């Protein structure tokens, strides 16, 4: 698939930042916690792939890298704006974003570029798994506030569109063999442990800071059931997570490209929703990628 940079700006009502998800505030804040990772995370992905751009000879892969960078820059821009809504509502998005940036900057300083790319392909697989589940199951967000629903569907579609790019760069620039496989597998294990530990803490921080969020303990139990019950949003990801450890794995082994037909209708919906709200579907200028 050839990723395409799209200038998309879903309308996100500021008043709904804490309760936009149909399943309530606790699930809202779980998804909000994921948004906190994207500005610094997407920049890290861009830098990790761009570091190898000159080592890629295939013109098609070079075009895909350019599209990947363009899409990730747009995602960064929109999640900066999204996270600002949290911060303006008294939620600790800014300090949590700074923490993510410090962690990733440390990785830039101490890890060789091959390890940075390995972490990128692991995290890109996570975004592809989350995106694939969201696109396949309308009940995950169906009935939620339209603008927030749209921003996540748009992000999921573009993550699907470019889900093989970083991995193709990896296969191109890394020498085949056992060491390549072991590095890929090891970084997925360490990424899994650190990423979900941080998501768990961020989720708690957002819920505890939300003064409108009642029955905090019971709400966490409800969110856990949504994520890990039957069928469970995260529980359904487990087969795809284990699949990453197959020696011959590729992201497009799970071929869900048929979902990409939804992109143009979605953009039309985003523009219509923005028009109804009396705002522009083009975003204000925000520096998206360092």
C-alpha cells in the first residue's frame, strides 16, 4: 500500500474531552491515555525510519517512506491539539507528554539506530493491532461523540495504510539471520512491558484528576471488562501479538486493506461535522515533527 498524506482536522468539542466515549469516562480516559503517547511517539517513529532513508534504493519504498512521514506528522499535529484539550480541562496531559518525550530522547541517545528502528516496528505493530480491532468492530466506539470517533477512525485507517512501511525498511536495511530475528523479538517483549505499564499509570492519572468522574474504583473494573473480558478489545489482540514472533512475519499477513475504502467517505463526514459546528476542517498551524 502507498501511504498518502492527508490534511485532516476532525472537530473535537472541548467540553466532551472527559466523556466522549459511549462507555463512559473510564473508557474515555483509557483512549485519552493512548493519545498522550502520540506526539513524542510519532516523532520517534519518523526519526527512526528517516535515519535509514538514504540506505533504501527501491524508489517505491522511498515513496512509501515519504508518505509514512507525512501521515505521522499529521497524526502528531492532531494529537497535540487533542492533548491540549485534556490539559485545558485540568487533566495532566502536558506532564505525561513530557515524560514520554524524556524516555524517547533517552532512547535516542543510548540506543543504536537499529534498536530504535526495532522499537519502532514493535510499536507500529501495536498501532496496527489496535487500528485493526477498531476498524473491524464498530461496537468499540459506535455511539460515541462524532468528532472523537472520527479522529480515531481516521488515525486507524492511516495506521493500517502504512503499517508495513517501517517493517519493509527494517527488512531492507537489516542483514537477514538469527540476530535480526532476536532483536525484533526482544524489543517487542520490552516494548510490551514498558508501554502497557505506562498506559496503566497514565490511565489512572487521568481518571483520578477528573473531578467529574464518579465511582472511580468501580469504573476501573468496568473498563477492565471492556478491555479484557469476553470478547475484550485487548484480549482479541493476543493472536496478532503472538504472530509477531513468527520468523517469517509481515504486517500485511493480516490483509485488511479492504477497510481503506472507508477513507474518502470518512473525510467527507469529517468535513460535514466541522461545517455543522461552524469550524474549519483544516487545522491551525502546529509544528508537528522535529
